[in-house]
């Protein structure tokens, strides 16, 4: 896959630029929305949930921002990646190019938006009296794991969307349920230890919790937690790549 990306590097770069520009086409503020959108969402959620949960959670604004930002990136990347094949059928139906390039380019566009939003996250953390430590560099690990996880999920979803048109509707319901199961605005500490472990079966919650452990708690996650985050990314990316390898020749018949 890496070798193919190098071979089609120019096309991959152009696809990434196109996806990034398309998101802000005909908007007045343009890239500012990458920063403004999460801030507005944070403002709304903060107003609604601070009264109910803020008094029991330290640095609640940062806590809320970490959860919302991570989940929003996952949702944007996978929803965009799900339509990557259908949206680019006019290209790969005429030119023989690796089809996973469309999924990865869409994800890279969302990834750049996420990186811009992370800058604002750290600014908010500073205003929230968060002490910056060297351990913050460890956040690069869940960021890269989440990138790999999103690419794998996008591969799975884009193939399903091509074969089964109901996928997009089912996924909307799934992401809504996943959002409430990711403890974005509430704490899992009120649940039993057994239930708290069940939350870790949700990969998105695992990545959110990694951020909160490092930024808010000021500690380093255990080696088991590192392995868990890497495990989710590796398994999903492997499944997505396996689906593309097996069904690549059949995609043409469904566009």
C-alpha cells in the first residue's frame, strides 16, 4: 500500500487538496470553520452540561473539549470516508488507480482539520490552568492510532456503502449511540468497576480517556492501555485492508 501511495504520490496529494478545499468551497470564513465549529459545539455543550456534571469533574471544559474533539474527528473522518468510493466512481471507473487512495485522501483532509482544532484545544487547556508537561508529547500516539483506526473504519464503511445502500442510514444511528457511550460529557467513575471496563470495549472512549489521563490527570497511561489503543487501530486497519484486497475487483460492478 505504501509503495502504491509513493507511485501515485501526485494524484494522492491532489485528491487530498481537493477534499480539503471542497469542504470550505463557497464559504466566507473558509478554514476558520475548522476552529470555529468545535468552539461553537463546545460552547453549546458547556452551557447545557456544566450545570449537571461540571461540579463533580475537575477541569470540566477541558474534559468536555477532549471528548467532543476526538469524537467529532472520528465522525467526520468515517462519514466522509464512507462515501469515498461512491463519490469518486467517475475517476476509478475510467482510470485504473488504487481505490483505497480515495479513502485515505479523504481521511487526511479530516486529519488536517483535527490538527488545527488540537491547537485550540491546548490553548483552552492553558486557560483552564492545565500545567503543560513533557508527557503531552505522548498524545502523538493516540492521534496516530486514531488516524489508522479511522482509515480502517472508512475502508470497511466505503465497501459496505457500495454494496449495501442502507449502510449510511444504519451508521447514523450507530454514531449517535456511540456518542452517548463515549462518556463525552459525563464521567464513568459513578459506575461499577465492571461497567467501567465495559466502556473500554469502545475504541473511541479509549482514545478519549488517553487524552484525559495525560492532559487532565497529569499521568502516563499504563503499558496495557498503550497496547489496547494500538490493538484497536491495528485490527480495524487490517480488516479494512483485507476487504479492499479481496473485493477490489468487484467494486467496479457496483458503481
